[in-house]
């Protein structure tokens, strides 16, 4: 169920961001996606798509869905968490 959720969420977000004319995600390497992190001021990160299958990253995605639904204002995935939280999660994932 969680993998299905992540796949559906990712497809919807990526489809919408591809449709935004001024999206910065057009220069993202293959196999990665743009993620904007922050509660008020967003910072741009590039992460591997494989993170979408990780439970810790899926928790962050659920927060994003609760706050933004599937319409992300920055043209990429926007996750409303502290930058330190995001870096902590992605650091653990990159070591696996």
C-alpha cells in the first residue's frame, strides 16, 4: 500500500511539474527529482527517485500531501519540514 501511495503521489507531482512552463525541474538529472524544503522559505534539493520507496521519505511525503495536496506551488515537490529534518532523513538514506 505504501509503495502504491508513493508511486501515485510521485506520478501526479511529476506530471504537474512537467506542465509548469517555468519549472526548474527541467534541468534535473535522469532518475532524480526536485524537492523544495521549508515551512516558509523553500530551499531546492535534488534527490534520487529511489527515495520515494523509503518509509522515512514517505512520511515526509504524507506531510506534503496534507498541506499541499497534489498542487505544489514551486513546480516540484514541496515538503513543509525543517531543512535539518530533511537533511537528517536523506543522509540516512544515502548511507543505506
